[in-house]
C-alpha cells in the first residue's frame, strides 16, 4: 500500500514538474517575443541619437559609436530678480497702453494660425557636443553632426506659409505682412528663445594685442565675440536665421512672457540683429550674453546684471512658446 502511494505521489510530482516546466518555457517565449517586438518597434521609430530632453544644464559629448557621456553639468544660477540691473528697460513701462494692446493682438493672431506638423532629428558624430537648458530642453549641437527635417515639404517658392509648425525638437509660429494696431509688421515669429556667447576661444593678447576693435581684424578665432560682418557683439544684439529675411543691423521688437522673466512680468525690448543663427536651430531667436565678458579671457565683468528678468548662464533660454519678435521695414 505504501509502495502504491509512493508511486502515485511520484507520478503527481513528475506531472506537476512537467506542467511547471512547460509554463516557464511558454513564459520565457512570450517575454522574448515581447522584447523582440519592443526592440523592433524602437528600431522602426527611433531616429537620431540626440535626446530631445536631458539633465538640466548639462552638456553631453558623443563618441565614435554614437553613444554619449555627460561632460559638464552647470551649477544652478542665483535667483535672478533683484540681484542686478535690468539692462535696456521695458517698452511696456514707457508706453503701456500701446504695447499691452499690441502684444495682445499679436498673441491672438498667432493663436489662429493653421498647424503644420513635421519631423526632425540630429545624428551627432564623434566629438560633437549637445547642450541642454535649465529646464532640460535641447538647445543646440556643436561640432560634427547631421540634421534631418521634413519641414521643407511645406515651403512654397523657398518660403514657409504663415502657420504654427510643430516638430520633434521645436515648435514655432510665423506671420508675414500684417497690420496690427496701426503698425505694419513685415515679419514676426513666436517660439523658444535661446542665448549664446559660451564659445569664447582664448586669444593670445601678446600676439593679437590690438584685435579688440570694431570691426575686428582677421586673424584669431573669435567665436561668439563677433557677428556676421566681423562686428563686435554687444548687449542687446541678437541672431536670426537667414530665412527670416531680416537685414543685418535691423531693429526688432522682442517680447518675453511673464512665465520666463522670474517674476518681472511681460517684458518688451528693442534689440538689433547683428548675427546669423543656424537654420537648423530649434529656437526662433538667439540673444547674445549680457554679463559683459572680458574680451580676451571671457570672464564676466557684470555677472549679476539681468535681462528679461534673468541673469546670464550658458544654458539660459526662454522657453515659452508665446515669446515673439516683430520686424517692420518702415
């Protein structure tokens, strides 16, 4: 009797073991299929190797195989408000009735534009560096990289029609030739603003002692010290894309919304276009640094000055999509 029970128990144990083994095999197979499907999906949809967002204030450098490592993380900037002088004033304080009405009208025009979607991505090669702002949003890539975009599909005779354009890395709107509150606006764009001035190669003052002129002489590598016509850059200078059609040295009106000014409210300034930014940039305006860098070494002479309510930092940007600039030919 004991032998029969023992045999029966062994049969049950073997049967259970077999069932469990089958279940494990089926589970592993299912996981493998799922993993393969996920991998296949990633391979089908992922393009480029530059993250859209990353660690705030970080710089990442790419290797030969397309991977990257963190090479710098910026220290948090000090609280901006009331730490220094707001440079250039605010047109809203000088003429609040006009500029409040004008800014509201422009916002309404941008809100009613047709929407166009496009895809864009970056492939960074060895040595290329990607920068991210204080919110972790992508700013730009420097060095050897490729940029791919479907935006050109919307161009008509080389120009984009008025509209709001939503891409993988950026979103911007543009309007041309309109009349707003009695002012003729030849061109206007809204979207993210970035800053520049961090590319500051050291110049040997013993070799180039008299290069600090305007315009500067050919010779040393100036980096972000100068604009498109060998001109020195100053506080209040900006860069626009060539496609904007705004001539060099033109004055534009720039408005930054309250969400980006650290408690200073909406700020509108007059600025001057004296440099050209890359057509592949994800912002609509690049603002030159406002901390008064020393010419040869780049050391900030006025690090506490504020512009649009913020101190300057290499990763500073104004990300509100309702920020905008306007240009009028007359």
